[in-house]
């Protein structure tokens, strides 16, 4: 890390990028949203962003460490590359994720600089990057809660892969799906009630098949809790019965949107066992995305699956989409019944594809995503 | 591509579907709109109607811009549509779910903009869904009609007043043109 006093704008060194990407990064950091950052070309940097997707990533990293032994780094790569004194950010980069990582590093650097020398001695035995880890945990708490473990597992490791799958039958999700199916078949409303941790649920869920609606009297947090507790644990007990009387004081939501949310909450970054990792899948049509809880990368995955069939593995590996988002999103699509097995004939959509307007589209997306975040 | 190229996103659809509002939601400048008091059959749907076009602009970080054009809602102005679509990178079709026959409206507009759709992309926003009884069924009917024409674009419920709905629709349109784009 720079020996100077840390202050805005934070000084960033770009290392390992090819000429084109470095030029793009420099352009990015000139943008309105990055006024608190400036790109420098020397050891005055507060931290570095190191691209490890060149032809010899280990050589790049060694050369970087030789030149800047103590400089903190943000490592960016399509592959998982965890390095000492560095934070890792998996490509493809998005403005939001890059912004979050830079903010985390700024928090860390500020904390480091605010410590007196005595503080530093006292904390030597503490695990490295404690402050950064804490900031990172805070920034990603919601994301981890909803989309599960960030670590990627090998698609060749059957044991590890097994931990990234779940059986819908063992959750509210399975019970709800069956009830919806039965209700639609008979045309009669059904009500789900029960108990959680031995206490009667403070409300119920009523399925209205004719109107394609669900009415319920449960808070969102309770539905989330019910979604993640396994039925076979005995801690969640559900009963489904015919119910013609409306629930007093209920809220009404679209049935598919409700099922979608339960599926995402249950999935937590895992793939439903109703699907197979290596099975090519395709979408019958786009889901009604403005009505559903958005999973990161869902628009990109939808556009791919509408035009061709892909396996979960292909979506992760060919397009660099984190597993937890692919698994959550495929589980949600499957819940609403628009995902089907497909042949593996593909239209070429690789990220290396050179389409004339791709860079322009990226900029529009960047702008729209910025607006969404603001 | 040249930085000063004039690239457009075209917003079209029948009177009252929310084109002017959608452009206002995305534009960085107050949209230029040419609305007049409606005097024909439109008067029953809205007091003011767009008689030539709506125009807005979305500025990007590198100094480039995307121009947002809304077509006049009334069919008697459709001589302007061909001129408007030159340089179009995609079409956002907004349909009013509460109109008498949204399927017919959709077919009319996808035929009118067939050339633009076949060379770029399409996304469909279904507005005023709260005013119809089973909007989900209507959406599925529209999708079936589109499939019979070998089209499978995003079809989302939108409230044109909600910026995030319009943003999601435009993002989906861009992905449907090129799923290999990587941001967001």
C-alpha cells in the first residue's frame, strides 16, 4: 500500500490489462460515478486492479508482487484466482460489482490509515483483511442471504456439486407447487396453514386458481423463513385443505410471482433436483420480469435460453455467470413451468463474439443499471 | 462505430399506451413532445395526444447518446414511421391492455415495423393491466400470436410511470438482440 496518507480521490494502478481493456478502464474511471478515483501509473497508488486473464497469469502476478510487494490488489479474472493481500472479483465485470468492490477497498484502506502504529502492532495476530472482510460481509449480506454461498464448485466434483442442489419436495416450495397444481386441476381454492418451530403460523396462504392469485396473511420475512426450513426436520408442518372463505386482512399477489419468490428463497443459490446440471434447457418464452423478484443476470440468461438450449454448466462456464445466480434463476423458471428440455443446437453468443454494436449496448446497459441502483 | 452516430430506440404503440411517459422516464432532458388537444376518436382516451413525435435523449458515460423517439399514436401519422426508424437499434412496443383488442393492435404494429424488427430487436410492454380481468391470460395470448409469427420477444407488464419497468424492458430488448453482452 502507498506510504502516503490515504485521501480521496483514491489512486488506482491498472496492471496486467491489455491495451484495449486498459483504455476502457481508464475511460470508465473518468466517468461521473468515479470522481472519487483516479488512475495513476506509479507506486503512489493506494491499490491496484490486476487483470489475470492474460496468457501467463502466474507470471503477471509474480511480476506485480515483485514490483509492488505490499500494494493491495483487486484481482479480476474469469477464473477463480484468490491471492494474498488481494480481493477477488470474477469477470464479467459489471459497473455495480466493480463499484461495490472499490468501495469495500476504500473502506479497508481508510481503516488501515486511521490506525495508529500501536493499533497495527496489536492487530498483527488478527486474521488478515478483517476490516475488509467485515465491509464485504456487510455489502453482500443481502445477496448471500438470498443467493447463498459465493464460492464456485467444480462441475466435475460430484460431491461438491451435490451440495448445490436441493429437493423441492422437502420444502414449502414443493407443498405449494403441489397445492397449486391440485387447485388448478379442480378449480377450487386451497389453503395452506401449519406451524413453524412448534408454534401455529400467524397466518395462512390461500390459492385462487381462477384468478391466478394468492392471498396470504403472512409477513414476507415469515414466508422467507418458511421457505428455508425443511419439512422433514419436523420444524415446519403444513396442512393443505379446501377453503372457500376469504382470509381476513390478506394481501393479494400474482400466483406465479408468489411461487417464484418462494422458489428463489428456497434455492439460495442451489439448483432444484427437478433439473439436471448437464441437461440442455430452453425457455418457452420470457418470464414476466417486471413482476418477479429479479435475480442478477436473469435477463442475459433468459435471452440465451429463448434462442438456444444450454446446460447450467454451459451458462456458468461459457458466459462467466456465477453458479448461484444460474442455479437460483433456473429453479425459479422451473417453478413457473416455462423451462423445458431442449436440443443442444446453439446460436453463437459467446462473450468473445465481435458484434458491431456490442460496446455501445454495454454502455447503454451500464447506464440503465446505474439508474436502477441509484 | 463512430461516436457521433445517431442511434435511436423507437417507442411505438397505440394512443394512451404510455410512450410519452416511458420516454420521459429514461430521458436526461425534459422530452420534447408535440402534444395537442385531441379532436378525433382519441379524445375519448386522453385529452392531449402526440401529433408528430416525442423525443428524448439518454447520455452515456463516454459522451455518446441514445436518442429516444416516440411515434405518434394515431394511425393517420404513420407516414412518419419509416423516417423515424432510420438508425433504430430496437423497437419498444407499448400496448394498452385495456383497449378493445390488444392482439390486433400488436399485429398492426409488428407488421408496420416488420423491417426494423427483423434487423434489430423488439420488446413489448403491456400497460394498464390493472384495468383488465385476466392480464396473465392476455399476455399468454399475445405470446402465442408472436410465436405463430416466429417471434419470441420479451413481453412484460409495465407501468410507464415506473422508471424501473421501462429500464427492464429496454435492457431485455438489448439482451434479446445480443445475449453475449456482459453488463448488468
